[in-house]
């Protein structure tokens, strides 16, 4: 087959162009299934280690960003002091640089320095890995994790550091350039992130492949959003970010308010509350992506807070964009097992078990 194809129509080009038409693939070889801990259905954190000897941190594996960062022992803010901080002087493999960085996550801001050290995700080891050390921050008080490990494309880095997934991929540490997520509901254990392959026990049926709008971000085209066969958002098509670092489903304020009106929520503080009994009769909300319907039942799009009150998973995205854009966060990804395929610039979705 390779010999028969020449010029522009190389095998790789054909695979790229028609990736979403390929049959379901199975991955073989070296891979890692890494456990995540579910914190109140809002955060999914996993352990990594940095340094020699290793220092352990709990991080969010985030498809919406590309940087790996943790707090430095020199960060003295109240939020830094509440988390594990990296003690660089205790690591024999630590290497400093003179490069600084700034990162913004919504209302959270930080600045720090880029450094190098050995980073481990389970059995995966990246030596001399560049990452960010936070020296000063704001807006991160009360977060139940020590840092973020970004899994987006290299062009999304704020620090300029080469992302750990790309480094592991380039060094052949993983068998295939893919990673995948299974997110549990209502229980701390059972969630996983997989590197280098897909474990089929975590989903039903076949994976539906969705091509990215363009390589560089986990963003896809969405056809529409409907309820009871009526289009309620994304009426002319829109864009959707598939985002493991976000708990909610975020969209333009006007359209989110319309959804809240349809499900009859009551606003209070920053949330929109609804009777917990309503989860038994509220209709499903369906996201149509690449011609495939992905329904979410009321049990999926209604959260419960620490006091047992129920509220909507839909939230206004305050970032202004030129096109209608939605962020499909953990509320969506708990229902649908997700595969992020860097080799073919596509996302696979299937019903989670």
C-alpha cells in the first residue's frame, strides 16, 4: 500500500484526511492507566512526582491548557501555603533557568519561573522536563489540588515549556500518541486517565471519531443543542472545546439563561438551583456533534452541592469569542468516555459504562 501511493497522496495524508472514517482501532504496546480521584464530581486529580528523590503532587490533567506547574517553596501566598510546594533544593536533578512566565485561568492568575527536573506519571518518566514553578498567585484559594498538568497542543503553552505529553511521545515512551479519560460519578475511586492506548472495558459500543477544527486545540464543530427535538442553542452550528479541566458546561450567557429558563432554575449567588425531585422529570438535553446525538439526562446536568441542594451544570462562559463557543467539561465527559488522538488530530467519544 505504501509503495502504491506517491506524491501528495501519501498514506499519512490519507489517514489524516479520513481519520474519522477509519474503523475502531485497538492499541498495543506500552501504555499506562493512571488512577484519578473524584472530588465531589467537580475535580479529578491524579498523583505525579517531581525531582530526585521524588516529591508527590496532586494535579488536574487538563485538556484545556498545555503547561505543567506546581507551587514553589518560595510562594508564600495563603493558597500556596495550603498545598504541597516543590522543594527544589532537595532534588539532585533540578535545573534552573532564567525564564519567567505568567498564566491566567479565568479569575486565577500566577507568575513564576520555568525550571527542569524529572517528572513521573506512574511508570512514565520524563527526565529534564521543563515545567513552571509558581512564585506568586491570586484566585486559587481553596482549590483541592497542587497544580495542573496540561494536555493540549504545544502552541497553547504560556510558559514556553515543551509539554510533557509531547516529550513522552517524541521519546517513544508511549506506544501510540493518544490519551483517554474515564470519569466516575458519585464515587471517589474508579476514574482513570490512559496514556498510549484505550481500555475498551470503560465504554459501550464503538468510538465515534470527530475531526478537530484545526490541529492545535481540542476544539470541534458542534451541529446544534436540542431539547425535546427543539433546537435551544447552537442553531447555526458552533464550536465546542472538550475540556477535562472544567467541571461545568459553559456557553454564551444569553443561551445559558435560556436553558435555565427552560428547566426553571432559581438563581442564587453564582448558581442556578432546581428541585432535586426535578431530575426525575426534566427532559434530556442533546448535543449533536458530527451528526451523532449525545444526550445528557437531567441526572447528568444537575449537580448537588455539599448541603444537598441541586443546581444546574450549565454556566456562562465569560470569555468573549467571535463564534458561538461551548465548553464541554466533566459533566459531559462523565457520560461519554473520551479519547484524544494527537496522531490524527481527532477526538473519540463513546458512552461510558
